[in-house]
């Protein structure tokens, strides 16, 4: 299973999102810290979930980082996050 698929599955299980998009942006970071041949090191996550209602941006990021702790401690070098509750601007 690819890192992208693993991230998608873990976030789906943890947050039952209404919308989820996980994009591998590793190719944009060639020559930078954390990049490895073959990619799967830098990801962008866009997620909309009721689990984020009433939570600050920092709390949402912490929730996602906790759900992906194993990946962030291993193969994933960077994670850009946009997390919204349903009905928020940008969701």
C-alpha cells in the first residue's frame, strides 16, 4: 500500500470526513531536506469533518498529526494541512 493510501485510510477511519483529498507533492521538493528517490515524503491534506467543529486550527492539526504519528515518525517528512468543519469557509 502506498503512503498516500495509508494516510487516506487512517484519516478516513479517524475522522469520517465528508471530504478528503491527500496529494503527494514530493516531486515539488526534489533536492530539499527529507526528499527521497521515489517520493512519498511530502503530502498535502485537505479534509472536512464534523470532528473539527469547535476546534481551533492548532487543535485540528494536532488531531491529524496524532492520527498519523507513525507515518510522521517514519517515511513522511512533511504534511501540509487544511482542515475544516462542514460549512466553514473553504470547505
